[in-house]
C-alpha cells in the first residue's frame, strides 16, 4: 500500500482553511484523585492538564479528545480549536488517555489501551474539567469530537453519556477513527518492522543512522518532541523514499508508545521495564529505560503486559475477546441506530485494516463521509474538510 504523504505533511498552506493564528486559550490543572501519589520521576507532570478556549457570550461548547499519545495542545487539537472558536464555539481540549500526563494523573487502571476503562477515565476528566470552568463559560449545548483514537473514544463517550446524562451531547463527530485499536497499532508497528527489521541489531543500527538526522530538524533551543510537527519537519528536510516514510511513521509511533509503556510500568509497578523495587528520582538517568522501551512493539506490550493484566482480573477472558472489546465492532448495534454521531475518514487512511472502510460505511450509512485522499488525519486543515466539520455542528 502506498503511504499517503498527507499523513506526515498534513495540508499545504495554500489549501488550508483561513483560520485565526491565535485564539484566547487558557490552560488549567486538575487533581483527579486526591490520594494519588505522583512518582518523583514524574515531578513535572503533577496535575491533569487541559485547556479552555472561551467565547464571551452564550455559546455552544465542544469537547475535543486528542489522538493516540497526543496532548491537549497537540497541533491537530490546536487546529480544531481555531476552527471551532472561529465558528462560535467554546472549546475544552483533553489529552489522550494514552498520554503520559493523563496516565500519571487520571488513569484508574494505570494500564491504558482498554477503551471501555479509558472511556470511564476520560468522562470523569470531562466532568471535572467542566466543573472547573463552569463559572467562566456560558454554555448553550454540548458537542463532542475527537480524532484517531480520540474519535473512537468519542463513540464510547457518547454511549456512556446517554447513560449518565451529564452533557447530553447534541452532536458528535468522529474524525479518522480506528475501528480496531489492535489492528491499527499493529499496522503502524509493521511499517517499522518491514523497513527496519525485527532484530535488535538492525533496530540499533537504524537508531544510529536516524537520530543524528532527526536532531537537525530542531533548533537546539527547543525541547525534543516526537509529534506531528516533528514528522513534518523531518519530511521537509528531505523528502523520503516510500520505505523511509514508512519507517518514519512507524518510529514516531514507537517513540509515542514507548513513553506510554514506560509511564504505565512506573505507575503500576508491573516490572516490565523498571524492577518493582526501583525508586526513580528527579535525577535518575533514564536512557537505559528509554532504550529498552524503544525495542518494545505494541504487540510486545499487549502480550507481555496488557493482556496478562486484564486476564488476571478476568481469568476467562480470551485474547480475542479483549481485542473485540477494544473495537468499534463491539458497539456496532449502538452506532447503527444512534442519530447523533457522524463519522468522517479517508479512503486511504493507513490505520484501517482491509474491510474496515466497509464496516464504517455500512455501520454509519448516510452519517459517514469518506474523503478520497488525506491519509490518516492529513486533511483536517483543508478548506473543504474544515467547512464540513463546522457546518455539521452548526446545522
């Protein structure tokens, strides 16, 4: 399969919607669990962070849920903030439950990836976030959106909200959802394995080649951040070959997932990377753990940590059952009948396995919009796409 460059590059400026460069965004912190002890190694991440972009007048409010490993201020979240603020919405932005700050402060299990448990955690954060700013924002109606894993999360959040009836979302839009988290992450992991190899020596050799070139993409005064912006800068430095593009996407995901795995392991004390009796401080060198975590694929995480954790709680749970619980297929009857959820994706979205575009088309019917190109979330800032998203919520 050809890898859509839009997945990395995004939308060229001359195709982008005309949006404000800045919006009046304010960051906040929450204490989700009063008795949660934050390990010394995560001293800089105490308090769950989120943001509010506030309309001064009575206005609808939309929650934005970030994608896999992304924070509440990722470039894609900021693009959605600008679009919806310009359209008259207040916006609360929430990090992915797979992001380090969320795992440290708001994850109940401390083992992210199970969408049902993660949904409970995200919903709790949404309630607390709104309570925190309720006196500062005048809300007419509540809406919800998310991209990538955040889009899949939005479907489960909507179903949960229909039970709890805290927000009573008027409309929900899923942007480039994963149908099966297990399938999607294995597709991305395979990009790295196919181009670099599974052997430790081959991977170490790859790291030795690419890390120096990665460093040139950043100003020395900036912190290293493996985000969408990171991928874009690397791409612009030197247009890569198809194989290099695959490895770039796969490696970016590997770094994001290694952060998640390390954080989860420290918080849960499972011992996958860090021995349970090891106390990591503010000054503990972490390069050894970083190196070890970079060699772990998502399948390693799933087989050696994730599935054993949930199997211990439910001994009758099979791996196949767990994988299905982590997919939109597990709530397909609900998605078929609900009228408040719409879905958009791209026909060349690389995180969808064979047959999953068909599943989305069949499940959502006329509530599905499938763009011909755009890769995975690569056209979110395109004029037509932004107009579609805004009009969907305003109609």
